[in-house]
């Protein structure tokens, strides 16, 4: 328990008759990246709003760094950072000015240049944010979420709509941050991203957590591994064969194909988190 940064116990939130979060419980360890994965409307933002003290749970409780968020909201907020799409930047101000202002609002001392360096924007500090690309704004939002040197960072779709290079640099930043001991609560509907950087992922559907484990264990538990072979026929057409890897007769089937057909490529493939989400919930993530 001592090493858990976040403990959510039986959280419930409803908007009128709609149960947006329906008895959710989980724990996130210190320095862990938890991917909180689900389609639009699943209840991700509502969960984060409860965890960050923006709304009060109707039932249950959330403890962050050993403190009840509903009771010690301000104290908890001193130690968390939140980068949500709705938290807008001041477009007419420079990057440095944005960070300086935010630090002042927070009542903390922060070195804007050091923060900009963390997100690789150190050469752009004096530029107005209105000139920034979407990727640069996302990185600045993360820098801003880190002004108080938070122990828990909440990130919402941090790479949505970004090019692959910017996305990769944000993922690396998240990994570096967690390696230094910061806990990261990452909400996303991008299963590739969740798979790549989360220690564990929680699948959330219709307000409930339907699975929570490491990506590799989820794949082993729910997914089927297959050997995929491309076979070239006499007329030059390519046939694709998939052979389940974990079946008894797999080895014989592979051997037979290799002996009798012109196998041009062969590799193993495992289920993606998206496949598993569909298997569990009967619906896709997007
Ligand atoms: P997600 O972040 O996974 O997209 P949300 O937590 O935003 O999901 O929403 C969960 C459910 O609650 C959805 O059905 C959504 O329409 C509803 N909801 C969210 N915010 C409000 C609100 N302020 N008033 C009424 N319903 C809301």
C-alpha cells in the first residue's frame, strides 16, 4: 500500500440518471504508467475529474499519495500535474510567459527554461504560443503540468492528432518522467500508445473496468498467437495462411506447408489490445 500513488475504491459518479463511473477500483504504483483505455463516453474523463478533485465521487473514495482527494483537495493538488485538452494555453503569450504565469498561480518557483528543456522546446521559449504547432502546444502543456514537480501526472490523449515524430518524442518524455519516479495516469483511446508505454492498462467500458493487467498478460490471456505465412502460388498470386501457434498440430502444419509450398514470408503475430478490447466488450475503441 505504501508504494501506491493512487488508490481508487469503488468510485461512482452519475450525471442525473446516467452512471458515468460505476463502482471502479484500482491501484497505481509509484512510478507506474497506467494506461486508462476506452472508447469515447466510457467514463475516462469523469474518473480523472474525481481523481484530481474537480468533482466529488457520489460513492467510494480516491486516495492519492495517501491523502483522500475529497478531503485534502488543495494539498493533493500541490503534488499532481494535469494536462487535459480543456486546459488552454495563453496563445498571445510566449512559452516562457505561460510557464511563469502558471508557476505564479500555483505559488511555486519554477525555472521555465528547465521545463522547456524537458519537453525539447528550449529554443522556442520566447515565441508566442499562437505560432506553435499542435505538437509543440502539447509539449508545452506537459511542461506546464510539471511546473510544481508533480509526483503524479495526469495526461489526456497526449499525442492525439500529432505526427509520428512528435508523438514519439512525447512518449519518450512520458517514459523518462516515469523512470524518475513520477506516476503517470494516461487516458487514451490509442491502443498502440497504451501498449507501448504503459506498465499496465485498464480497459474501461460503460463506466466499468472490464480488465486490468500488463499488456503482455492480457495478450496471453485473451489473444491467440498465430503464425502468418505468405505463400506464392504458380500464377504469382500471394495466399495468406494463419496457423494458431498454440495448437497441437501447428508444427506439423507449418512443416507441411514449408515442404509443399513456396513460402515467401513467415512470422508470428499476437493479438493487439484493440482485438482484446473487442473480444471482451464486443465493441471497438474508436
Ligand atoms: P470519456 O472521457 O471516456 O469520453 P466521459 O467521462 O467524458 O467519458 O463521459 C462518460 C459518460 O458521461 C458519457 O455518457 C457522457 O456523455 C456523460 N457525461 C460526461 N460529462 C457529462 C456532463 N457534464 N453532463 C452529463 N453527462 C455527461
